[in-house]
């Protein structure tokens, strides 16, 4: 009882759904077929515009040649038709003329015959024989003429046919020739085009090769130039470095020389200052030697004097010490670069070794 | 890059390396060392001698020092506090001596002496010397010796003595000869022997206690040995002919002398203890004026065996003879310094007889004097001074010259002609 009450609503519901589905189905298909959703596939091929241009022009030329040939053919056909027409007309005319001639000849013959008849009547008696003979002859001549004419007509016909045939043949030959010519021309053209193409291709190839070569050359030259440039830069750099080094060395050398000169000058100065004050004692002997280590302040004043190597003679050692102390201050020390002074001149070993003594 | 690195490294090393500058001084001033001996303070004392002056003179005479004149002194400090070294340095002194004398016990005096290095402003030596007020000269000479030794390293010879002979003509053919002994500066002479006959060739024994000399007092030349302390004397055996030129061996046991007992003067060695006489020269030429080498191994003498007087050396153990002098026509009276290196002599050149010294190491001969009648050189025991006899104003005097010839001086005039000096060894 309860299930029954549901059947109708279920059917209705199903119907509604089916309706909806049916309504939607075309839309689905449309949706499906929407071309916008399909990705565009583009198939492209590289075309050499130049060659394309050449092809286009070649095709054009071919088309033009074809058109020309067709035109020519049409003209020629027309001309052939006309010629044929003319020939037919001529033939007709000739036939007419021949007919007319025949007629006229017939008329003339008739007339002649009449005249002859007249004459024959007139002369019938006189010249019956002759007339007969003549008639005979005339008939014979006429027959002969007729035969001749016939032959002539036949001959003419034959000639005409032959001519026609010949003309047709000629036309045909011409056609053929033209066709051959066209074919030949086309072939030649094709050949030419092929040759041209080949030439172009060759040219292109050569150009390509030349280009490639040129490019290679260019690249090689560029590389060469680059290499040269690199080398030049390196050389310049090396040169600059060498120069810098040389300059540095020169400066260093100059500084060293200057320092050496300064040291030498100062040494001479020290020797001079000390010599002036060194009282060589009576006990001093040639060959004696004492070494004093003199330490100076940068001002040139004496920090200390110490006998580091004794002569073995107290008086001699004392005299050496005193000679240094007596200088008091080596004033030129203050004029010397402090670094150089500190390095080379602060500590001076003064060797006292008398020369020129009596003993 | 690598090179740069090395260069930088080397540069750094060069920058950091400190090298001593080495210079050589070969020339100098050959002059005495300036010293100032400031008068000693002796307040309240009446002293017979000026010690400071004696010291100053001693040092000046040595040839090693030049003493500052008192007149030039800016002050007379007697203590360190009073010394302004700068003043003394400015006035050119290397050293200075100050002192003060105070009375001691029993009439003695005490001299306090200080020696300063003016340049270093440092005291070198200081001592208080006690002495009798009567022999202040001994104190002074002692101080001189000390100063000399402290400054030169050589033992001072100021406290030594000299002996010499004076001849005083009392009347024609009447002379008084005296053997006299004095301080090294010629002061305080005292007579050891007086005679009317000539006295020659005094010679000191090595210990300074005895003198040997030649005296003609017994009408014949005879060699005597006299004790200085007692005055006791002994006549060495006398031979016929010439007996002269005694010379003590360094050990004092032998006496070299010249005898002509065998015909011509020859050199003999007499052993004093035994009286043994040993002839060491055998030549027909004159061999005389012997002297011992400091080591006692050789005897030097003058000989004309080569025609002209020259000095020879005879090695006693080997009897090897060696001629030492070649320069000049006349070289005689050789004497050696204590180190055996220098030989002093009387050398004759075109201008006369001079005192010369020959360096036996190099054989260089130097004439030290310019006077023309020099004789009898004798050397101070420290080898610094040569004393000799010469003529000055027609009178015999003693003069001195430093071994290097730089300093010459004349001794105070004695009584009469002075000749034949002999310098004592260091005295005990």
C-alpha cells in the first residue's frame, strides 16, 4: 500500500530528470565540440623566400608560357581554320571557276558547235570531210581536253588533297613542331630553370661556401685578431710589468745606491771626525788594532762606546774610546733618514788600526 | 708573483736587518794625551813639595801626556762634587787628577787622589796615600806611577832612580868626579861615590840593590860593585889592561865586562859567585860595551871587526854571532828595551852623534835627537823614555827623549858636567 503511493512520484521524478538530461545533452555535445578548446596545431615549414620567389616566378613563367602557347595554338588553330576555310573557299571557287569554265567552255563549245553547225551548215558540203575530221578532231580534242581537264581536275584534286593533306600535315607538323618547340622550350626552360636552379643552387652553394669561407675567414681573422690583441695586451702587460719592475728595480737600486752613498758619506764623516780627535798614544804600534762599538742616538749623540776587541794595550784602547767621546755628537746623523740611520748607522764598529807610525 | 713575494720578503728582511757600520780609523794625532792635574788642597799644611806639580811634571815628561798649565785652569776642585766636567772637557782635557792632603799621624800626611775620565765623567782611580812629609816626592812619584799605569797600562817608572857621573873641574887637572843617584826626574840627587879619578859606566843590578862601575881611583881602571843600601863596595878582580863596561845579567849572578888582558878588548862573562871568567868574543877588533838581552841568552856588544863600530849580538848557548846594525858608519853603545824589540844606540851621521833607535822587528832605524854630541843612552824600565848625555852650552847635561821621539826634555842641571846616565830597574 505504501510502496504504491511512491510509484507515481518516482516516475515523475525520473521523467523530470530525464527531461533535464535531455535538455543538457546537446549542450554537452556543444561543449565538447567547442573548437576553441582544441589547441591549434600549426604545421609550418621553412620556406626560402628567395627560392619561393624563384619558384613563383618560374611557375608564373610556366603558366604564362602555357597561356602563350595555348593562345598561340588557338591563333594557329584559328589561322589553320581560316587557311582551311580559305582553301575550301578557293577550292570551291576553283571548282566554281572550273564549273563556270566548264559552263563557259560548254557554252563556248555550244556556241562553237552552233557556229560550227552554222559553219558546218554553211560549209557543210565543203568541208564535210574536213568538218568531220575536224569534228572528230575536235571531239577528240574535246575528249582529250576533257580528259585533260579531268586529269587536270583530278590532278588538281589530288594536288588539292595533297595540298590539303600537305597543309594539314604542315599544320600538323607545325603544330607538332610548335608543340615540340613548346615542349622543347618548356624543356629548355625547365632545363634552363633547372640549370638556373642548379646554378642558383650552385651559386647559393658557392655563396654559402663563400659565405661560410668568409665567415670562417672572418672568424679566423677575428680569432687571429683576438689572439693578436690578447698577445698584444699580454705583451703590453708584460712590458708594463717589466717596466714597472724595472722602474721599481731602478728605484730600489737608486735608493740602495743613495743609501750606500749616504752610508759611505757618513762613514767618511765618522772616520774624519774620529781621526781628528784620535790621539795615537806613544805605545801605539803599526798593526795594533782595537775595535770600538759606538752606539748613537738619532741626534748623533753618543749613547755608548765599548771596546769590543781590545788591542791588548790599555792606553791604545782608551785613546780609541776617547777619540769617539771627544766627537761628542755626530751632527750629520740628524740629517739622515731615521729608518736608514736606525738600520745601518746606529751601531758603528770603529776599527782603530794605526798606519804610518814609526814602529 | 713568486718573485714579488721573494722581493717583498727580502725587502722585509732588509728592513728588519740591522747591520753594524764598520769603519776603519788609521790616522790620528800623534800627540800626548791632555791631562789636568789640579793643585791638591792642603789647607793648613806647610808642605815642602807640591805633589800635584810633581805629578804633572812626571806625566808631562813621560811623553805620553801633556799636562795642563795651572794658569789655564778655570777652577781647582778637590772633590768630585766640585768638578764641572764640562769645563774640563771644553778646555780639552781627557783626564783630570784632583786631590787633597790631610795631616796624618806621627807627622805623616795623607794624600787622597782621584783620577777622572773627563769625557765619560767617570772616576778611574782613587787612593789615599800616606807618606812622610819629608818624602812627598816619593808620594808624588807613586801617584804618577799609578795614574800612568791606570791610563796607559804600562807600569810607571817615575819612582825609579837614575845614576850618573858628574865631573867638576876644580882646577886644571883637578877634577871631582861624583857618582850620583837621583829621582827619575833628576831631583834629590845624592852622591854615591866621589873621586878625583874618573868614574865610568855605572850599571844597575837587576834588582836595583847594587851598582857596578869602573873607577880609576886606584890609578888603574877597576870594576867595583857597590851595595846601595849599605854603601859597601867590592872590587871585582882586576886584570892587566882595560877593565870596563860592566853589565849585570838579568838574574844578577853574572857580570859581562870588557878586558884587554889578552891583547885587545874582548867581552868576558864573569860569574860573580865563583869568579869564573868566560871569554865570549875572539876577534882582533875591539869588542866592547856589552849589554844583556832581557832574557839573558844573548850579549850585545860594539865591535869594529867589520872595520867600523857596529853592534853585534852573540847568543851565549850557541855562540852564534849576529850583526844587528848596518845603517851608518858608527853605531855603538846598544841598549835593549825590556821587551827586547828596540835597540837604542849612539848613531853617527853627517851631523854628528845622535841617539837612535832601531826596531829589531823591522830593522828600521830612527834618529831621535838632533843634538850632535849625544852619548850613553839608557832606557827607562817601562821603555817609554831614553835618557842620554849630551852637550848643551858646552856643558854635559842629561836629556830625555821618548822612544817615539815625540817628547824631549832636559834634566835639571847638575853640578858640573853630567854624563854616563843609567836608569834603574823598577825598585822594590
